[in-house]
């Protein structure tokens, strides 16, 4: 299956664009979002990179933590996930913003017992949003412009971490509840259940559902963007290995920023040869994947026009 097939396939709900810093993740995410919208899908493009550049890429302010309609479309929206707003939303998912006394006590004990703090970083916020959009059926397609590899790997290992953390909380709950029952009797408190436990169970269920969606090749594709340079090859190897271990489908590679041959310029020729030699290695290394080669443009890729041009190359169409 080509990238074109993936982009136009209507079962594909999530496309993630990832890779090393500066290789073209944001441009590719933007271009795939424009293609999806032009095809008629109600499309949301979401940046999970704390160093956002989606606004710059679309040449429109998409910051502020809300979904913003993208100018020139009636079926394309964008959003840079805001750390602060994301934290509030994440707490809502986790426990309506106020975690009950039993859960607090368990969380405290967990901290003491395992030293494992509840996830609450940038990744957790981005993940809270992902959970929200996985449940949301108002979009046919959600495209993630992810952060450079290390950060994104942390984000993608969160479901596992959270699942086991919440699982431990629930186990502790069983031990605690008899104790809390005794305390309630002692102090004469009511015996109403702490609703945050229910929230924890629900969050755990949501995470399970997200993991199933994110590992289904009919629903999800992680498109790895790279440039033909050794460092990017190493990083791609690591990224693909991690994606494999989490069963996140990744069968498409975008090889970006290929310089054209230019025999009259020795600097250009050296770069061309270096890239071609790496490209040979990449073709061999990833012979079982679908590779899309993208030339280096003579200018920056910005705005709908630039993204449309890149999009055409991604789906194998001629550009003028
Ligand atoms: N094929 C290309 N030709 C020319 N410029 C490119 C190409 N791909 C990316 N760029 C430019 O390189 C910079 C980094 O691209 P970006 O998509 O933001 O990468 P990332 O999100 O991986 O950091 C941007 O200024 C973008 O316009
Ligand atoms: Mg980027």
C-alpha cells in the first residue's frame, strides 16, 4: 500500500508523523492534513510537540489550546496542544480535577512504595488530548504532528505506564478500602464510595481502547519522516523498533530533502553523493516498507500552497 492509499483510505482515523528534529515532520503532517481535507475527510491536525511549529507551517495562529478552523477550508481544523490547558483536561480525564481522599492516599503510598510519580508531564497532557480525540467522532481523520523521537517515544509508552500505574492504584484500593471502612466507622463518617476510583477504572478502560485503536493497521499509521543522513537512519531504526514493540503500525517512510544532482557545483555534488549512498542503504534496510522520496524545495514549505505542493509529491502526482 502506498502513502496515497493510506491517506485516501476511509478506515484510517489516525496518522502520526514522526522522526528526528528538523527532518520535515510538521510539513508532512500539514501536507497529509491538506490532502485529507481536500479528499473530503473532516480532518484535525494536532501538534504534540511542545516546540510547536504547526502555526508557522500553516501560516496561521493555531496556538491557544483550542481547535481552530483552518482558513480556506470548511473541513480542516488545527491545534497546538497547550501544556497548561492540556494539564487541566488531563486531570478531568483522570478524576474530574479532584482526586478523592482514598485515591490521594493510595497515590501517596504508591509514591513511597515504588517511587513512581503519577505521569504528569508534557506527554501526559498530550496523551489526555489523544484520549479525548480517540473517543470523539466529529473528525474522520486526526493527524498528529509529533515531537522529535525521544519525546514521542515517551508519549507512546504512556499508555503502558499509566495502565500499570492505575492498575496498582486499583489493587491498593482493595487493601485500603477495608481500612477506610474501619476508619469511617470509627469517625462516624458516611460510607459513600469514593467516586475517583470509578474514574480511575474508566480511565484505564479508555487507555485500553486507545491502545487497541492505535495498534490496528486499518485505523492507525505512524509515518516516519527522515532525511538520507546516517544520524537520521540510526534514529529511524530506534523509532521503528519501539513502534514495533508497542504494535503501532508503521509501514511508510518519507525520505525528505533530497538534493538534485548538480555536476557544476562540487559542494552540491558531494552532498548529492552522500545522500545517494545513504539512500541505497535505506532502500536496502527498509525493503519491506513503502518509501516516498521528496526533493529539497528551493524555498521553505509554508502556507496552504506549499503544503499542497508537498502533498502532491507525497501521493505521487506531478508538480509543475
Ligand atoms: N523538502 C523540503 N524542501 C525544502 N524545505 C523543507 C523541506 N522539508 C522541510 N523543509 C523545511 O525545513 C524546516 C523544518 O521542517 P519541519 O517540517 O518543520 O520539520 P520538523 O517538524 O521535523 O522539525 C522548515 O523550515 C521546512 O519548511
Ligand atoms: Mg515539527
